[in-house]
């Protein structure tokens, strides 16, 4: 984009003081004529650029002109690159490295090598393709179709895509469902046969409350349980080190709210024999019934 190139030219001049038009043209992969027009636009924006002709000619910012360099400090650029690198983990391009090279010139700008943010999980190739398709559909305002698997079964979906969301440690597409006539979230790992259609849609105004993802997910179904000391790491990981009371015998007593009892059953079963539900009585019965069903699986 042009604005990116103009910012890149200004940053290059700040760092290198004096460069040639051919150098900038090669750096930003445009013609010398485009660079000349960019220089004119930068001057119109109030930044005095000096060009000199001849064998030793080139481009520089007028001597004595002070440009606020706090706009692009090294620390801020490093933070930007760290964010780009995290997105590169779910993309087929390497935006962070390319931008660092374009902006940095001969100066080495750190790309936060001390920080690794991998958003891809174990299905990067599949995820990157899905995200690229959805991004293109959003840009072109075209509907997408996919097959979706969830707790109610399976169904073919057609939606107007609006946002790609990373939340609850997973990726989702947020869009307007043509059947439900409402905005919905769909987990990317649960959908396949994703296609961008030729059907365009008029972009709707998304109500602010619809963007408050998860605001309606309450956790008022409170359950008391006692856990074995060996699973302490899981409680710390999920709920924090202050979420339970550690008894003298090492057992961990925890009282916590869940969205639905069905979700709670799945959570407790994942601990095997390392947890015992104490209250409420209705939840104790749910656990007994679930365990009985599991037992029957191995007796038939």
C-alpha cells in the first residue's frame, strides 16, 4: 500500500540520512518515477525532502529539520514485529521479516527473537488456508460455505463473514448466518469444505453487543469437588493458584462455577480417578450416571 511505502521511505531517510532514488525503487519494488511522486507527496505533508542531482546526488531530509522519531522507536517496531510474527504462524507469508527488511535498510531491527508466539497449533497448513480464504471473502464481501460439526450434530452453513477471531485459545470466524438470521461464531477446527462463493452481500452494521464474545456465557452453576494433589498443575493452569484450598493431606478443595452441567461432567471425567464431586447432589448423580454408562461400554 502507498501509505506503507511513504512511511518506509521516511523511516529509511531517518536511519540512513542520504539515499538514492534507484536504491529506494529497488527497496520498495516500484519504479523511480513512483519514488519521485512519493517524495513530492512527503514534501506536501510538511516534511522537507532535498534531492540533489549528479554523480553524488541523492535524497535526504533537509538539514536541521527535526522529525519526531518517537513515532517509530526501536522498542515499538520490535513490538510490531512480534505481533506480525505471531500472525505469520498462521499465514503462508513472512510479513514480519519482509517489513523489517524494508523499514530497517542496512540497520538491523530486532524482530523479538526472544519471544515465540505460535498461534497455529498442530494444524497450521489447514488453518492457514482457511484463514486466507476467509480474509479474502471478508475483503470482497462474499459469502462462504462450509460443513460444520458441533454438539447438535452436523450441518452445511452459509454465512456472511465479518471477523476472524482468536479467543479462548482457538480460532473462530464471526459472521451472519443466513438461516438463523443472526450473528454467530464458528470454530475453524470444526469446519471443513470451506469455499468462498460468488454471492456478494451488503455489509451489515454489527451491534456492539454482538462483538462482546462470550459475555452471555455465565458460570453460575457452582460445584464443589476435591482433587488429588497430582493434578494441581491443571487447576493452576486453568483457574490460577488461588482457586483452591490445599489441605494438610495434600488434597485440593475447589468450589467453582461452570456454564452448564454437561460441560462440568466432561471436565471432571478428564481427571479420571483424581477428582471426586461433592456438591450439589444433582451433579453427584450426573457423575454416577456418566461413570455407569462408561462401565457399560466395557461390559457389552
